[in-house]
């Protein structure tokens, strides 16, 4: 890892980093330096060529239209995403609205952000409800220490426990839904009971807003993340009650393989190309399609061009990736037969 390199690199030393290959060379000789410089030139040239494809629809050679969306955490990210010509925001990480605040944001504060986001998005805007816990904490909300925080009090579990906070967010999203094609996505669902509770709270918020004379999209779609073994195994049941799926391969890989993705000692075991992960992904896509709902992916796997062809062969409907990966994934989709 980089920390190992930093232990013996000193100020003034030349370092070449090849992020594509995951290689760092300290004090390269002339031949190695020239080779890295050549690769850098080729990379920049290829990047410019890919920019020319941005206006090209993401349609495979066989004629299938694939949705290519972007993952964002702020209004600034959405503004920047406009230059990529994407099909919308496949993941708006709403937790950063909480993380970057000094208090739980009020309904009005959230509404202003979500409404602005909806206006900026010409296509869909999928807002994931509060997903804290695990590796994400709030400075003003102290969680009890846990031996296994990734398996503890987090995400939808916190929302369903703190219903008042959850309903403030749901009301804000519903109010913003009149300004664009907004969808709500619930994280870390493991049971039908959780999904139904979350949906029921949405209905309660709708009733409240209606009584107050406040407009909202009555047909707003309610989907869920597939990121636990439980949600994979119950995908067919969930697909009958959710409007869409989005596969979160980061946590899913960790849970399926019993590997802490933050632990460098077992990092080599963490791979979404493991047969168990691939089988799970294919199963979820099949379950979604059998129940006539779309299936997307917003984890790191979606932005890995080494996985694009495989995911397309599974029938994935939507790729939601970070901005820097959009051009590369677009090219792979367009060239896929």
C-alpha cells in the first residue's frame, strides 16, 4: 500500500505512479521514466477521444439501450455531471448533507437541496435515504461503540428507529419530487418488514402533505439497495414490492465473502469477481426482470470497465458510476455486441 511506500520515501525523491496498474516506482531509471511518460501521453490522448463520445447514446451494438448515470454527494457534483451527458443521478448520497452539517438538517434545509438537485437533473434523480453507521459517522450524533459496526446500528435501522428524523427527510424528498423525476431508495434492507415499514412511512408523509395542501409526486418510485446476502436471497420477494433495485457491490462483496474491505491484511480476498458475488449479481438481475422491475448497480463494480461486458451479459439495466469513470464505461457499452 501507499503507506508502506511513504515509510521509506524521502522529500526530493522522484516517484512514478501508474494508477491503472496499481504500481509505484521510486527513483525510476531513465528507461522506466520515459515509459511512464509515454503511458501518460497515451492516457490523455485516449481520454480526449472518449470525450467525443459523450453525445452518443449508450446503446449496445445489438440495439439495447443502457442507462448510464452518475453517483453524487452534492449539488456541485450534479452541476459537474452535466458535462458528461448522463441519464441522470443513479445515487445521491444524502448522508453527506448530514455529515457536512452541525445538526440534523431540518426538513426545509433538505428540501432546498433536493429541489435544487431535481431542477438540475434533466433525467432521473435517485436519492438514497440516510446511510450512516459503519464507516460513516455524524459529529453531532454519537453511536455506541460496536465490535462490528458494519453489522450493527446503521442505515435503514437508524431511520426506522428514529422515525421523526426519517420522516423529515421523506417529506423533504416528496416536496422536491414535483421539480423532476425523483426516486427514493432505501439502504441496507434485509427483510420485507423493513421495506414495508419504510414504504408505510412514505405513505404517512404523503397523507400529511396532502392535508397541508403541499404538492408531491403521487407516483414517486420507491426502490432499495441490494447489498446484503439476505436481500440477494429474497430478491424475488423484494422485487414484488419494490419499484427498482440498485446493487451496492461494495458492501455486498464484503458481506458475502466475510472480508473487511478496510483491513489490508485480507484486502487480497476482497474482489467482486469472486464467483459468489457474480452469482449473486446475476441472480438479483434475473429476479428483478422476472418481476418486471429495472435493476441498476451503483457500487465500484459498475465503474470497472473490466466488469462491464460481464454485467451487460447478465442483463444489467443501469450503470451508476463516479464521474471520472463515465467516459470509459460509455465506450465499453457502445462497443458491446
